[in-house]
């Protein structure tokens, strides 16, 4: 019985760790797509460790900062940031990246 109690304790501890680990799932994708400004197009979406990286293009320079604010206000991420954007004269579009750091479990 003592060994079974120890196994149960370890299993519960492991369960706590797993439930706290950030989860990249369809709910996060729904938030990312729902909050996206209509003129923003994704060129790449990556997930590394606990971070979602969104490479995108937009028609206005304000699209990036507005999108970051919208994502921050969902409270689905521990941090959302971007480091600016660039303007491409040939396409007439702004390009940049947004980093969304996932939250751990509740």
C-alpha cells in the first residue's frame, strides 16, 4: 500500500506539471485569427517552445500595434510584443512579426 501511495503522489505531481505547461491548441488559433485586422495576412505562423510567432503583412503601419493591443486584451497570453515593421515599396505593404508568449495553466 505504501508503494501505491507513493505512485499516486508522483502521478498527481506529474499531472500538476502537465496541466501548468502552456498549451498551443485550436483555442489559441481561434484568438489569433479572430483578433486579426481584416487587411492583415499571415506569411508564417510558428510555434517554438512557449511562443507563437506571427509573420505578417498589412496595408497600414497601425495594423501591427492595433493587433498587438487586441491580442493583449484577450488575456490569453502572458506577453504579446513586436519590434516594429518595414515598408516594402514594391508591394506597398508593411511587414513585421508579433511574438505571443503562452501562459501556463491556471
